[in-house]
C-alpha cells in the first residue's frame, strides 16, 4: 500500500468515513439479483483488488499489505434493497445518506454495491461504495467502465454461485518473514527514490525549488477563515443531495467567458454557497468560502491503476460578489493562478516525502497531525472534486444508465463536500453533508443549479 493510500486508511475513525462512491440510475425493469451478481462477479476477474482485504503488519512497523480474502462472498458485497413504490428522488437521497453513513467492514474487501428497486418511472439504481485507500476518483471511473458496458445487448447469462471468486485460503497471520519482506520492500523503495533524486540533481533542484515556493504560497493562502456554520464538528451520519446541468451548456459558458469547464462548475458552486449563507443570515461583504480542489497526477498511461495519485489546490470562492460575471472572473483567475503556482507541487512533495520516511513513523505522525488539524482547522471550508466520465451511454445487464451522480466523503471540520461528474452529455453534482448540522442542503443544491442558469444566460 502506498503512503497516500495508507494515509486514507489511517485517518478513518467512527466519524470520518473515507469511502468514495457513486449513484447510477437505470431505465427499465431491474434484472434479477443473480444476474446482477454475475455481471459484477465477471468484472472482478479484471480487478483482483476487489477480492483482497488489507492486513496490518506487526503493529504498523510496515505499511499495510493487500492479501486475498479467504472468506470472500460476492453476495456480502453485492446487496439488494427497495424503496416504497413509487420511490422518488428524495427517498433515494435518504437511502444514499444512510448507506454512506456506515463504515466499510475492515475485515473484508473494502467495497459494497447496492441495487435499489422501486424508483418511479420504471427505474432502478446502483449505489457503489469503495474505500479511498483502494482507488482515487479517476481510477474509480475506470472501474465503473469495467462493470458497465458500451454494448446495450446483455451477454449470455453468467450467473454464478454467491461464493464465486474466493481467493486461496489465507487464514494465518503474516509471520516474521512476511513482515521482514514488507519492511525490506519499503526500504528498497525509499532507497530507489533517493537514488533517483541523486541521479538527476538539476531536475531535483528545480522540483525542490518549485515545491519550496509552493510551500511559501500555501502559508500565505491558508490563512484562518472567519467562523462560519459551514465548518465545525461533524457526526457519523450523512445527508446527500444532487444537482444537474448540461455539459454542453458548461462548454458554451467556457467558450464565451474563457477558462475551463472546471471554472464553470466552481462558479456555479460559489452561487450555491452564497445562497446557503444568505439563507442562514451569515452572508457579508467579507464572506469567502475556501475549497480544497483535488488534482489528479495520473498520466494517461497510468489509468486503470488503483493506487491514489492526487495533489491539491486551494481556491477562495467569492461568495460575497453580487454579480455572476464577477464571481466567474474571480474563480477563473484564481484557478489559473493556483495552477501556475507551486501549491500542488508542495502538497505532492509532502506526500512524496512521507513515502521516504519509515512506515511506523509515517502512520503515527499522519494520524496525530490529521487529528490536530481536523479539530482546530479554520483554513478550509469545503472540498470540491471534478471527475470526467465517459461521454457515451453505458449499460448494465442490457439496461441503460440514464444518470450518474458522484459521492465525496467529508471529514471533521468540513460539513459539506461537492463532487462533480460528467456522463453522456450531463454534468451532475453530488453533495455530501453532515446530517445533523446541515438540514438545509436543498438550498445549496438549488443554488448550484440556479448558478449554472445564470452563467448560461450570461454566456448568451
């Protein structure tokens, strides 16, 4: 397990659940559960990690390792439920919130898929849930593409017994040799990384200078934010909401106003948070919402690999600006500046440096620092992550997926998080919130859609 993957595992507790996910909505009558389990089981042939569980070694002296799960059962991970007919969007949102409020079972492979019957308009849903230590958002879309098919014609019936895919027997705890081998592997990786930096001194010096400049910029950027109801302690329960727009409209805004599609969605999210603060009576001329924006470091030739390859930018969303044109200009310029700064190199450098330190020290340090930051952080208000998806229709068991919504976890101190996903001409927003502290989530999701409408009108 990489240092970053291990971090996602180490920071999880009873309140901070570190799984990501998605909600797909399909048209037509749902297939029978055995057929769906067979389709998932076939996809797992290409994803061995989904039949593995993690195992700690000697109290954390080495990073956790992935081992086959001798008790793997497909029917434990592929589950079935239903809404009272005809189920509506609000009922589906409540179900997603309940499913995502439960941590994944650490004694088994860290994923679940729920099939949901009972939606109105003759539709059904698939809720996917996987721990962030297994995949990042970009890798997650690759996995989604393996489960779903571009061909609408279902293949031959591949139903399998519920125990299919069990790994080889693996009931013994790792012994001294296993631990020594893992420690040696970690040491070898650290030495290899160190030697690589020594072999390329000019490149290393340049990257170090960029990272140091970025670290200085991070110190300037991450100034404490004014107190707000958007930040503070959270509980273990989640609330979920969605918004949607047309990807073509977002591209039209980008062409008319400059910038990127990501700038467009961030400006729409800015409008949503502005409406939420105004609804709560907290909007002022000095209001700012600072968001963490994950940035994928994954190259095209690395797509399909499961480990996390991410860094981060920090952007102040101008919620105090009255006019949508001004909000868009500020967001566009802030994102352009952040991309050309050293911020993402600094955060990537921190992750890379953690990979050079002894594993036991990394785990202890990251856990301690994360707890301190979560309890006292006033630097970040929310997280917004944008993941591009496939732009052609996808099918499961011959049924077309008509909508797809993402799910992003929140952590102590951050009461809301927004994920954006593009699929088949749609731009969808999945908004996660603390269930107890954010009872007005609908104001935020409606504000995002209104913000998109304002930008579309402006572009015309």
